[in-house]
C-alpha cells in the first residue's frame, strides 16, 4: 500500500513538472514575435505617415437631372362628325400628309344644298319686296309699317340662308391644321352618328416630351433650357429638346413638377407615345473645380478636406484641414465651390493616420498635375459635340420648337447658369459631360 501511494505522488509531480516546462517554453518562444509585431504596428518616433493625394482639377461640369417621359404630338385631333349622315367621299389615304382646310370627309349633303337653294329664292323675293316698298313709301303709296315688315322679312330670309349654308358646311370635315392622317376607321357608304371616330390627325414636325422632376429642381427650371433625350427604340441616337412650359402646380402625390420640352422632328424619326429618357440640363460650368469624392471628410453638417502644402524639406508635405463647400456630385467626383483653388493637393487615402493639424506627411502615388495630364476628356467630347449637327442645318429653316417661343418673347439662355472666369489651368471634360454634350438652340 505504501509503495502505491509513493508511485501516485511521483506521477503527479512528474505531470506538474512537464506542464510547467511546456508553459515556460511556449512563452519564451512567442515573446520576441509579440514584441516585433507590437513594434511594427506603431511607427517609430519621427516617422512620417504615408498618404495618397490628388490635385484639384478644372473640368467642364454639367448641372443636370435624369427623368423618364413620353412623347406627344405637338397637335393631335380625332376627327368626328357633328351631325349624323352617310359618307360619300374620303379625300385622303392612310398616312397621307394633309393641309389645313383640306376637305377630308364629305357626307351626303343633297338635302342641305336643296335647303340652301330654297333659302336663296326666299332671299331674292324678300329683297325685291324691300326694294319695291322703299319706292312706294317714297311716293306715299304705302305706309311705313309695310316697309318695316319687308325689312324684317329680308333679315329672316338672310338668317335662313346662313343656317342652311352652315348645315351644309357641317357635312364637310376639313383638316384643322397641317399634319399626317392616321388609319381611318370608316369607309365610303358608312352611316355615322354624331361623335363617331373617323381618323386622327397628328402634327409631328415637332414633338413634345413630357416628364416630371422632383420638386427640389423647381428653382433651377427655366424656359429655354435644353434637355438631352434618348430613346430606347432608337439606340445610339440623341436628340436635343427645348423646355417650353413648366407646370405651376406641384403634384401633391409624388411631389414632382411637370415639364414639357419640344424636339425638332422634321425628319419624322420620332413618333408620339415613344418612351424617352430625359437628361434635363440646368446649366454648365466650364471652370468647375473637382476632387475625388473620397477626399471629403464629413463632420456634422460640414465637409472638410486635408489640404497638403509644401513642407520644410524636399518631398515632404504639411497637412492642413480646410472646410469646403460641395456643389454638384458625380460618381467618384465632387465639385468644390469654395475652399480650394485649381492645382491644390488634397489627401484621398490615409486621413485616419493624421492625428493633428500640421503633421508632416509623405505622399505616394501622387496624380500628375492637371497641366501635365493629356486632355483626353476634351478630345473625346469634341467628336460627340461635332456629331450633333443642328437639325435646321440639315433640313433648312428655323427650328419649329423655337417659333412659338420667339413670338411669346425672348427666352432665357439655354445654359441657365453663370459661367465662371477663365482659369489658368487647362480644362478637361468629366465623363458625364462627355456623354451629355449640350448645344444652344438657334
């Protein structure tokens, strides 16, 4: 029994000794690694943090908003008869261009024409009686009352003739304006009741595009502004529309404002009812200052950037926090309206490493200055602008969308924005501006 107790004590002591040796060996082996990792996580005293930066660029920036809309005819009407009757003539074919005043549909007018002839005969008798009574009154052969009665009968005869002619005229349906006839719903010989559909007339030399914008854009919308319109049915083609009307009423359901713009369609490429993607252009600035969006450091309701100024030594920079005003935003880019000048350098990556204002930093992957960058954006924008040839030059004559606006008075400038002064640095176009060039209407 004593030997078994001794063996148990020796076993316990052995296990405890082996466990202590293993713990000591493990802590000794990991201590240098932990020290090295701790030392590498913190910069050494006097080391400068490394950041990435970019310069403020001067670009051509377009202030716009996107919406969807539908095309409508400038003038559209469905011809319907005012009286019942039988069709005797159809003086047009489906899809034919018609002129204002052209007789398109003729109803059976034998009875109204006979009434016109009867009214003419009655008018002739009334005129003869009036003339005869005037001569007799001058000779005192009849009383003045007879002359008055004949004058009244003459007026009645004239009214009956006018009524008969108006009734006969209602049996002729004429084109109310120049346009294109649609597909007729009737044929010669059909008997129609008043109000039945005959054919639609569409004036599509200019088409309207109706769209809606959120209410926050109401102060930017002006008559005469331009809008770039793309059609899903016509891929690769872009059309320029001119804003003609802005609804004064804000839709209470969607909080949006209705806008109507006009597109020159003398080439007849567009049709009413087409789906349109509209890019309303409120204005453009040739000298907009733009920085990468990741350079902004929001703090509360304000925006800041870390501006870099040359340091005391070569290849060193000093960080300064600057408050800025942000204008238009684009994917990956933001316009700066105040706080920075063209060519200034701002930190885009590594702002969290700058613990205080005035730290000296080292910049890597610095974007070249705007003057050294090739203006590939401007060269890409030039072909796009050149490909947009004004329709009036292709077809001749004035844009029909501008005729009514000239008659109503001078329209505001298309750009709708104040252009800035010339900047010393060359400009380059943003990708969004290249995709949506604008032009002023004639």
